[in-house]
C-alpha cells in the first residue's frame, strides 16, 4: 500500500535540516511520492492528511487543504489551509510523514 510508511522517531533524523535531510531519513522515492501526491491534491482540490515534525521535534497530525507551492531557502514547502490551526500555514515537505489524500 503506497500510503503505509514506517513511523520514524525524531531521533532518526539527521540533526538540523541540511540539504541531505530528505535523502538521509526517508529516501528519494518517498520524497518524490510526496511531491507527486501533493501535486495531485492541488490539481484535484483534495485535502491531505499527514504527520508533521515541528521545530521542537514533536510530531503533530494535520489535515490541510493545499493552496500552492512555496520555496524557502531552496526547499519545497506546501502552502495550505490547516484545519487543526484554522489558518494558512507553510509546511516543509521534508518534515512531512504518513502523507495521504483524503
């Protein structure tokens, strides 16, 4: 099942968000899968659900309505309306796990 991925602990992450983060903890294929699924959700106006690693290295579950892509310091972010926080937010794709379209 494409939507089932192993849970990662924050301790599995490379410290800091260097350019190699996506390669070091989740692999190229999963990163590409996330980009493709987010693109599909944008095209089809579908909501997404995912776990997100915040800056305190805590995982939070989010349901979002994606709005558009952004780039921050050469990294892909999805701008989305977050139903948990009831506001527009930007999510670093490298910090997203367990992504699925609803």
